[in-house]
C-alpha cells in the first residue's frame, strides 16, 4: 500500500513538473524567429496590418516576427500551410475575410477553418470602399448603377482575388443592385490598384487600408463605404446602403495559429498583441487605416470567426458562387 502511495505521489510530481514546463516554455517564448504568414502579396490591407503589428512584436519580444507572403488559391495556400505547420507557436496566420468566405465558396477544401485554426487575437474591423477610376463619370453610387446599366459589358470590377471580401462585396453589390460587371481577379490588392490607376479596370470594393491613400490623393474616387454608417476617415462618402438598401459588408482581421498550439503560447501572444493594440501610436495608425482596435480574448475572437463565417456564407449563397 505504501508503495502504491509512493507511485501515485511520483505521478503527481511528474504531472506538476510537466505543467511547470509548459508555463516556463511560455515565459521563454519566443526563443527564435516567428513566421507570420500573410496569404497575399505585399502591399495590400492584410500585409499592411501584419507588418504594423509584427514590427512591434519583434521589438517587444526580442525575436523577429518575419512576414512570409504566401499568396495563391484565393488565400488557401497560405492558410493551409499554417494549419499543417508544427503547433509550437513559431508559425502564425494573418486571419482575414477570405478565411471566413472560403469555408462556403470552395467545395474541396482540405481543411475546416473554424475547426482547424486556434484563434489568438483580433486586430480590427474595417469597411471596404467602393472606388472607381478617374475616367468613370459617376459621382455617386446611384449614378454608377445607371452608368453600368447603360454600358453593358464595358465595366470591369477588380478584386484582390477570388473569394476575398473585395470580390464578395462586389458580387453582393451586383446581386442587390441588378447590375452586371466583369470580375477581374488579381493576386492581391496592389496589382489591382495599379490597373485601376491605369484605367484597365473601372471599380473595386477594396479594404480601406490599401485604397485610402489613393482616395486622399485624388488619383481614385470613392463612391461609398460598405458599412451601414459613414466612416470617420471618409466622412463625405455615403454608405453604399443609401442607394442599395440592406447592403453591408466589413472586414475582420486578426491572428490564428495551428490548432494544437499550446494554450500558454496563445495566451502570451494574445496578451502581447493586445498590449500593442493599446499603444496610442498603434491605435492611431489603425484608426487611420480604417478601423478601431479590437482588444479581446482568444475565445472572443473565436466567436467572431464563427459569426463572420456564417455572415459570408449567406453572401456566397445569395450570389450563387462556387469554386472547385
């Protein structure tokens, strides 16, 4: 009996020691560079946000958070690379609207995003902006609808890729306004905007961070924001919903990790990211890019991911879209 009690005591000591190792591991983390995967090319909204946060995390934690741009397959290549990565905290993902949309849009995904990603922290939520090239004569959404209907087959709608919120915002607009445009997908926002500036495409529903500088400079013209209310950054730009009742779309960004990443690592990352978001300079920069910081727990971000997935599922089905 005494031997049995000794064995039980030894097991308890081992379990306690292992738990202590987990906490110590979290205290030491990170001890080497962290791969921060952005599933788009450089220059777009996701890339801008990721680099902003990564720089401060690198400075605070003493290890580089290295941005790895991994575009392709509508965001799925980069996302799958993170989901299949070693769950040790050294590979994380910039979570963006394509992740919620693709759950319904793609019929043959090798992963289930809600099930296979570990929510770490939310960043912010921003409107998309319906923006046209300078040679488009329409000055507001109603005039644009009339222009498209008067010029069938002549208006090209750019996006940062199939299945992005930029794409789906446009598809939803066409479905709800009774217009028809030719969708031209690009490998990210930057090349799409380049062609917008050159007049090869006429309209884009881009995320505010990557388009707002061009609107402010006057090289492109904003017709409407995709949120239900006006944005403080573009107070003179009316919501698309003023001309298309019921229209609403926004983009939620954050960070995720492979599913079995140790909870101590997730908690430490969440704490550090929230601290970065609370910094006045970072907060001001995020507001300048289009959205207030969203400071919360991993569990709260997980609920947002589920809600966004449900929201975009309705849009995908409404527009009757599928990608094999």
